């Protein structure tokens, strides 16, 4: 492969799988030119450039359930597709892969209209609106879970798993029984944008966690950073608190237990790293897909699920501190998480991309 477009944006759950595939492409095809296409308002531009990728923004806007804003959003998305067609004609990619989110829609649709080989990757057990729409037009649909939704054409579906970055895959090759000596390292994550409900719940139980000598590393998200950091400085100054953790391999290596949302990319990282977790699904996720993701891990014995509406100080504090004293249970959860991991997901997608390119004879004549 010589030229490809990877496209998505909005949240780390969409962006990090795309970056993992970019890593795998570079490993197999060092001379391949990779263009990352996203929106103009999300973190994708900075993250792509930090990964050494070229970046181009296209107009895009979410339109699901926007009422009077639906038609302006539709027009903006249409303009994004037009701009995307100009970009595709100029860059001449051999294949375009989208990773969900509205920011990834224009480039994939443009490629489809110009008959460039296209694919989407769906991270969740229930497909998002953009991937459901694009799934009718693309050549391949890569999925992270066995597709039981019947929303995709099964002839296009390839079960690849959810790609994660190489440093996390390497972490997963360590002894799956490994934990810290005392087993009391707690990693708190709310996704790339933070989660106020989780942040507040942890702050409420800091006295209990400090009393039990639980070591904490907490990703707050930028929105709550100042407020949560101030609370830690008052109640537990020894804890490590960051608005955003860039080195997730280091964070997972630290953790004996993780408290987090149940986005598909986070769960893929947890399973590959072999980390026990307490999952608190985002209750307003479309089609409640986070709860479905979380139950998948819980049924496999890799996680415990706590519903946000029933979250309280006694329940959460007791669950965390009890688990951290149950070393055999944590060890079993580590093994069960590892069994679910799919560390070759990125490589599988790259192999499919290569097959798609070979199937076109590397021709581009829009």
C-alpha cells in the first residue's frame, strides 16, 4: 500500500483505534503515506499530528435528534462530502477506512461515491448511526464483537476486534498474574473527555480509600480538572491526578483495578492489558451500548458492573476495597480479561485493507 486515508474524530474511543491501525500500517508498509481526516473541533487533529500523521479537517456535524438544527447539520455534512470528494481526487488513496463518528462520515462517503475501496470499523456491540448508514455503501465492515445486530450485510462483515496501540499490546504480553505487591493501585478513567459522575463518586469516597491506603491515579477530563484537583489537594494530596493520560500503557501497568466507563475502546484495552475493572456505563449512550459492552465483560468474569443510577458512597467504596483484598479473585479477573483480548486486531484490519487494494489492481480513475 502506498496511500491511504483513515478518518474519524470526536472522542478517543474513535480516534485511538484509527491511530493503532496507522501504527500497524507503518510497521508493515513503512513508505505508505497516511492521511488522517477528521473534524475541526475534536482532539483528532492534535492526536494525529502527535503521532506524526498528516491531518486534514472536513466540515461535519452531528444531526441525530437535533430538531431545528437537523437541516443545517445535514447541509454542513453534505458540504463535507463535496470537500471530501475534492480531497480524494487530489490525494488518490488506495483505500479509505472510517472509525465511526460524524467527523469520519464525509471522507468515507466521498470515497464510496468515487468508487474507491472503503471500509468502516465499528467499536461497539450496537452500531452507531454513521456506520449504519455507511455500512450500506462500503466494501468491508470490521467489527469488534460478533455481529448479532443484523444491521449490517453479513457478507461484508469481518470480525477483527478493536485495535489498540502497540504499547498496550506489549503490556498484555507480560505475566497475566502480575499485580502490584500490595494489590492496591486504583486507576480511575472517565474516557478521553472525563465523566463527572465517576469523578464525583470517587471524591466522595476518598476518605475511605485513603484510610485503606489505596494508591490512586485519576484521569478527570479537562472539564472537571480544576475542581477535582482541588478536592484531591484537600483530601488526598498523594494521589496522581491528570486531566488526560497520554501514556495509557503506563497507566494500565500501574493499575491493579480500574474504575471506568464502558466504551468499546477502553474495554479492548482492559482485556488486552488483562486488567480487572469496575464498569460504570454511561447511561445516555445511544442504544445503551455501553451497558451491553459492560455485560459482555461481566458475564466472562472479567469485570463488575455498577449502574450509575444506583451508585452511592457505601456501595462503590465497599466494592473497591473488598476487591483489593481478594487477591485470588483479582487474579482470576485478570486471566478472564486476557482471554477476551484480541491483540492482533490492527494487523487483521491492515491485512484486509491490503486485500482490498490488491482486488482493485491499484487503479484510481474517479
